[in-house]
C-alpha cells in the first residue's frame, strides 16, 4: 500500500528542513574553529544548539498537543530564517564573534524544539498503523540525506568559499520547506479535536511525564537513548579538530567524511523496518546502541582517514536503525493526545544529554587529549547497552 501524496509532500518539506540543518551542522563547528582553537569553546557551540531542549522542550510538546503542526512548523521555520538573516548580516560585516555564533545556535535550537516535536505528532495521522516503521524509516532516511549527506558536504564546500554562504543556503531551503508544509491538507496537520487528557492525569506537560513514568520499557528507552546521545556527542563535538589536526583534512574533507557516513545512515534507515519486522525492537535498539557508541574508539587504536570513514558510516547506520525502532515504539505505545509531550520528553533528554556530551568531550580533549572523548564514548555506550538489555529482558521481540 503506497504511503500517499500527503506523506510524500510532508517528507519533501522535512528533507529540505533537514538539508538546512545539515548545512549548519558542518558550518557551525567550522566557524567556531575559525574563531577559536580552544576545544571547550568549539564544544560550547554544539552545546548551545542542544541546550534549548532542556529549557523549552517540554513546553514545545505541550504546544504540539494543543495546537498541532499546522502553524507550529511554519512558525518555527520562519523564525529560523530570521535568525540566520541576522547571522549572515554579521558575517558579511565582519562582526560575527563567538558570542553571536553561540546566540544564533541557541535561538535556532529553540525553533527546532517546536518543529521537531510537532513533526513527531503528525506521523501517525499520515499513514496507517502497519506503515509506521516504513514511514518512520523514510523520514529518517530523508533526515540522513539532508543532515548527514548532502547538507554537511554542501556546508563544507560553501564555507571554504565564504563563511556566510552556508548560512545563506540554509536559510533558502528552510524557506522552501515552509511553502511545502502549508500545502499539506490542513486536517492532517491540525488536531482532530481538543486535546483530551487521560482520566486522572495532571494537566499540561505533567500529563506526559506522569504517563511516561509508569511505562517501564519506554522509560528505559528514554534513559538509554539519552546516554547514547551523551556518548556520541563526547567525540563528535571535537571531531572537526581531530579531522583537521590528526588527519590533516580541511573544511571540504570534514564535510566529505560526514557525507560518507551518511551512506551508512541512509542504508540503516531504509532497512530498519525490515530489521524490526516481527516487532524486534529490543534487538534492533540493543545492537544499534553498541555500534553507535563503540566504533569511534577504533580511531584511538588505529587513527587514519580510511578508518575515520568506516567509523562515520557505522555510527550513522546504527543511529538510523535506533531512530526508527525507537520512534516505532513511541508511535505504537503512546496515546495520540499525549504523543507530543512524550516525544518532547524523549527528545529533551536526548538533546540535553547531547549538549552535555559536547561540553564533556571538549573538556576531556582539553585535559587528556583528543583521544579521550573517543574512549569515553565507548564506556558510556557499554553502560547504555547493558542497561537496555537488563530493562527489557522480560520483553523479547517488540519489548
């Protein structure tokens, strides 16, 4: 059964939005490294993008359940275009210092909390239940194409030509995403009716947290994914310094490495629904956690350009599977009226951990050298994998 025109229109808008994100994924660390060579400050730029989830993520979930995606998604994207316009103006005037870059990363992160939470709440309305993993896989694949493949490569190439160019391109594709989102039939993007609370539930954001606290497997999933995000950010936040210092590659090489990894991420996202077939969520999540966090440590044992390519391919593929399997569990298990808030809690913990990991990775690199964050990632990942297996040992298959 085809996924339908509305889904593919929505998918195209998501790809464009993620393309803008991917361009910035390469451009922000390159800009930070140009302004300062201090690992802690480079890591702080990555942390600034994740911090808004800690501050506004739960509120974004409540707004998604209350108002739907019809207006929240365009509002978030238009806000990002405005922030990028200010940053571009500062870059062209030669007045973009590190404080301005940190502020832009933070404000873009605030808009991202609204957009991503609202996007999550729409997926179950676009497809039937049997298509959830397939739709999730296609959306994740689109995110990989934009965030990890085309976007970073384009961001690196554009940055080499001029520091403002990647932000101009990011702003343009985000504006196109807005036009596509508003073309999706309104009933699919707005709430079907007033958001109802389950009987006895606390109002607002507390309802989602109260419900989630009673779900053993989903509660464990939130904690494990947060730990994996923490582990991943410890090494990725300083990866640009590793690529430039240890591997001798410039901005284009950094973007090319990230794009190479996207090939694995794309394959992982497209194959994830088959790996989860028969509701094998538990196994898929366990293996993807181990691979995503353990393989970066190989660069400590045998640093090299080819091995760096293998590492980014493996980690991206693992995250593709992890995202689809985790989303499938949420879509199937969470009541529709709480999906925005529960998804926001999941994303808030993951992004907050990611921001903390960026700071931890930068500090570890400053104190113990560039190899330390890669070792720390493997240790944290091992803890996360063991915790997931222990929490779901009574729930084979779908968990």
